C-alpha cells in the first residue's frame, strides 16, 4: 500500500506584512527555508533585501498599493498593523481598513492561503480562571481586540464566499522571555511560533481555522482541540522563567489586569477626554 506524501512545506513567493516588527524580524529569518522568495513589507523602514528577499514598502491602508504588493505572491503571513491598544482612529486605517485591503488584494490576485496574526485580546475579557476554545464567543478587551475580531470575521467571509483559506493565530505573548505572571500562561517561544506559522501555511485544507498560540505552559487558558488538524504541538514552556517572575511583587488580586486574560489591555483608555 502506498502512503500519501507529506504535505509540501514550501512555496515560491511568500509575502510577510509587518516585516519590520518584532515577530516580522523573527519570521523574516526563520521562514527562509520555506519560500524561494520572501517579499517583506512594512510602513516602517526595513533593512535592505538579502538574497531571496524583496523589500516592498507599503502602507496597508492604501488599497491600490496593497493590490500591487500582493501581486504574484502565493501565500501571505499578515503581521502588519497596530499591535497594542490605541485610540480607534489609529486602529481603523491600519488594522481594519488594512486587513480589508489585504483580503481584497488576495482575492484580486488569486492568493489561496493567509496566516492572520490575530490575538488573545479577541477574548481578553474572559477571566483568567476560564478555559476557552475557538468556539468561545469573542469578548474583545479594547479597540485592538475588536480589530482582530474583525479580521477573524472578515477572513471567515473570504473563505465562505471566495474559498481563500485562513488560519487565524490568536497569539498569546511571543517574546524572548515570559516577563510577568500573566505571561507564564500566555507565553509562546519563537520556535513554537515558527512551528505554528509553518503548519498554518502548509497543512492542506485548513478552511477557516482559529488557533491559540501559546507554548506548552503549565498554566493553560486555551484549548486547541478545534484546531487539531494543524498538528500544532508546542515544545517549549514558560517554566524556566517562573522563579524570576514569582520573585516580583505579588500583584493586587482585585486589579482587573490580574483578573482578566487580556491583562493591562482591559484597563487601557478611554482615550477621549
Ligand atoms: P509590531 O508592532 O512589532 O509589528 C507590527 C508591524 O506592523 C510594525 O513594524 C509596524 O510598522 C507595521 N505597521 C503598522 N501599521 C502599518 C500600516 N498601516 N501599514 C503597514 N505596516 C504597518 O508587532 P509584533 O509584536 O511583531 O506582532 C506582529 C503581529 O502579531 C501584529 O499584528 C500583532 O497584533 C500580532 N500579535 C503579536 C503578539 C506578540 O506577542 N508579539 C501577540 C498577539 C498578536
Ligand atoms: C498582543 O496582541 C500584542 O501584540 C503584544 O504586544 C502583547 O501585548 C500580547 O498581545 C500579550 O497579550 O501579551
């Protein structure tokens, strides 16, 4: 009996938006083996293109520029946008208009797969003692979380209407280290991030999938059984950071930032007087 070959883990031209950012810099390097050409884009300056790279500056809020940016790409890792809680007027062009522009550009250019950097802040107003999965109704903790919920709904529509597949990554906290108590639950290492992005890019038939992005931490707020088909199996854990984190002053248990999964995002703003 012949077994089916493993799914291809390679594409020709991969677009990475937000490539000048923290995760963009990490994935710029680590996705090298997975695409012959990496097209790197941001509104912020990017270092010059290395071999196998194309640098294409672009403001995501400019539809015509985004259509040109997406031309001739095979898949997209969409990281670009405002990545923290900010006034709605800043979130709107980058995250809401920008994500719409990207999906329209994908439709017009025939791109079939997008990995969308969503966020745990889509469900940030659940308490830290609750365990959520992809079917849990969103409870965004601010305009930023609302913009990510918009991106998740938009991508659902583009799959149902146009068949463009998306994996929405509800990333926890992907940084070099877990820096505080909350991150002991939300932290995701860069190795685990890479594994999640690669599986999201190359697993066949993902349709529209939502997956939480965290390492195999002791404390877990998220259950990924609805994204089992990705085969995401995180290898790292925040435990090596626990002693350092727990040496910090004990947080106030009545502080909303301690009670809710979104942490400090739940008490950002209001921004207007
Ligand atoms: P970052 O803020 O370092 O990078 C975002 C990039 O998007 C920046 O380089 C920025 O210049 C660019 N950008 C902003 N507005 C733009 C526009 N109008 N047009 C083009 N580019 C624009 O954020 P980071 O940490 O690298 O995160 C990457 C993505 O992952 C973001 O979408 C963020 O919301 C999401 N995410 C990250 C998490 C983390 O732990 N790092 C957790 C959850 C979600
Ligand atoms: C996010 O969505 C942000 O992009 C990132 O900067 C962190 O704040 C992260 O969530 C988090 O919740 O720790």
